[in-house]
């Protein structure tokens, strides 16, 4: 007895005739078309990203060049303004005072914006301002400019510092007693951070003490360098009466009234100054402007 063949309903035949070609088409799309499309899109995105990176790099280069051009123009402006101080000797007191004030303000802004000028131009302007400070009518304005010049020079000194490897914070003053002459405090907390770097025999060791409060005889810091760094709210550091050798002074307000002092190989970095325009103050100011390393002495009476 033979089985009768199974006959598909007409509606199923119609459905299969539609679904099967559709499935074949979807399989072909998934196998051949979509991967090519994805690869094309991925390659295009990668190209776009690469182009974007190139554009960003070019933009950074343009910004760097613009910054360089702006700083170059600002340097020329600063140099021109500093050179103009020499001509103030022939101006009236009112004109000279106004010009000294504007140059001082410009110099402070240049320092804060890290515009670097020629130290020789700076030193020449300092010499002129110190001479002008001898005129009673120009004393205050010229002194303000001179102190701005000292601060600017200390900003430039960052590039001329000696090597001070592995500095260590001072925790023991039994071997050597540091002493500082300080003005009124303006805040609370840590005043100065003092660190030692390197080692040196007694005759070459760094010093940071005062004539009025010397260390016990025979004691020494034992360090090649002493690093003194001001902290927020620190008082003024008064150079009168101080004895310093191989010291880097950073972020400190420095005051000098013309008294006895002994500075040997001292660096001031990012400091502000209040140096009185007396003869000794003018000489110290000239030393600060001339060299990154300051050596200056006024003996005790």
C-alpha cells in the first residue's frame, strides 16, 4: 500500500514563496553587503579622526606660535618702557612720577604673565631708577619702580639656580641654630620651610643666622646649600643684621633698611622687595639687578 504524498496547502506555498527569498536576501545582505558597508564607514570614521587629530595638532602649533609672537611683542614693549626711564632725568617731576608709576605697573603685569626681558636692559633701568630715587620729589615713585625691578629680576633668576639635589627639611637644630630677623607676622601657621642640600666642610658650609643671635661656636650647618621658602602668611624677612651664605630664598617678601648685613652667594627667586633708597639700599639693589647670585656686605659698627 503506497503512502499518499503530502500536499502543502496553497496558503503555505504562497507564504514560503515570499519568506524564503526574503531570508536568502537577508542572509546575503548580512554576509556580503553589511560588512563592506561597516568597513567603509569605519575607514571613513578613522580617516575623519586622523584628520581631526591633525587639525588639533595644527591648532596647537598655531597657538604656540601666537603665544610666541605675543610674548615677543610684549618683550619689545617692556624693553622700550624700561629704556624710557633714562630719559626721565630731563622731565618735570610730575611727568617723571606718572611715567615711573606706569612703568612699575606694566612691569608687575609682565612679571605675572611670565614675559622675559633682557637682564641687561633690566639692570640699566634699575640703575636709572635708583639714581632718580635720590631726588626727594621722585623718591617714592622711583623706589616703587626699583622694588618692582628687583622682583622681576628674582623671577628671571629661576633659570640661573645652582644644583640643589635631594633637599631635606630641617628637623634638628642641635648641630646648627638657624636664626631669622622677621617683621610683623601677617598670618598664622608655618612661617618658612628650611631645607638643606648637599654637604660641605665647616669653612664652606652654608649659613643662615644673624649677628645678634649667632650659632654656638664650632657648630655648622654641614650643608652646601640652604633653601628657604616662604609660606602663606609668612612675615617679612629683614636682611638687616643677617648673615647668609649659599642660600636660595624663594617666595619671600624681603626688606632692607640699610643696616649691617652679610650676603654671600645668595639667590632670590620669585620674591618681592621693600628696599629703602638709602645709599646702602641702592648698592644692594644694584647687586640684585646685576647678578643672579648676590654678594653684598655692610659690616657692623
